[in-house]
């Protein structure tokens, strides 16, 4: 089952799964943003993306009832745009050299760090063009880097919304994005059965980290929440850039 993976790759993947899932439970986002750059240190970028999509879908499926109940209606529209744009992003990843792909993944991680530092806006829903654009960009990033978060995070976390609504909306979109990513990978013939088995082995670490993060979430103030997430995202971006040197 694991003959194509080294012991170091497996250890890195398990450690990254626990830490990134903790951040997901704490903030509602960040798992893919943190997990893909770390996995890409040990795996080819396309395998890191596919593996992350599998894990995102699995953890989202365990929470689907609460996500549907608490999410803002705009999450469904953004999710639909993600489904349409994801195949193009995944095709671009398959056609791109490893070094270029790792650079793009690092830049996406950096963009998420910058986005979380932007000042908050009002609670009003942005216009249709903005909402649709967020969905398209999120889909492209889902396919290319397994990271639907960078456009979605400022759309929700940058507005004055209740934290449960922010988390549920983002996580519902991420679950839809993961499903689209896996479907596209299957269509393009780049989904190996070994990656799905690897995801199942990693799933207990994802569930444990997510639950621990969710417990801590209710005890963290909003300013501390934003600072903590910013530092973690900045660290992920820095690690991805170090890999390029």
C-alpha cells in the first residue's frame, strides 16, 4: 500500500495533517493552505493537491449537516462557480512543471497571509460579480493548488459576520471544492488509488486535530484569532518559499 511512499513522506504527512486540521477547527479555514505546501515538500505537487482534496472532502462530510444549516446562502453560489472552474485549474497543474507549480503554491499561501491582515468590512453581501469572481478564482486555485481558501477567506472573514456563519460558509465551499477537485482528478486520470488509501490512514489525525481546534475556538477572542491565523499562514508561506531556494 505504501511502497511508493517513504517513511519520511508518511511522517511529514501525518504531522501536517494534525496541525492543519487543528487550524481548520480553530478558524474554519487554513487546512489546505497549510497542508498543501507542507505535503509538496515530500510529494509531487499534483499528488499533494489530490491528497488534500480527499482529506477535505472526508472531514467536510462528517460535518455536512451543521455546515448546511449555518452557512450563508452565498456559499452555494460560490460553490457552483468552484465546480465549474476547478477542472481548468487542475488541468493547468498537470501541464505545469514541478518548480513552477511549487512557486504558484507558495504565492497562493502568501496571498492568504496578506488577505487575513486586511481590515474588516460591513456585513452586507458583495455584488454578484464579486461573488461570482470569488467562486471562479477559488475553483482555479482548487484545481491548481488544492487551496480554495485565499479568495473565500477575505470574502467571509473580512466581513462583520458571526463567527459560526463565517466558519460554516467557508467549510461548505471547501467541501464542495474538494468534491470537484477529486472528480476532476478522476476525469484527468491522475487520481491514484494509493492516494485515497493514504487519505484514509491520515483521516484519524485530521478528525483529532479538527476537534481539538474547535474546542479551543470558543475560547479565543477575535483579535487573537486573527493574529494567530496570520502568523500560521505566514509560516506556511515562508516554508513553501524555503523549498524553492
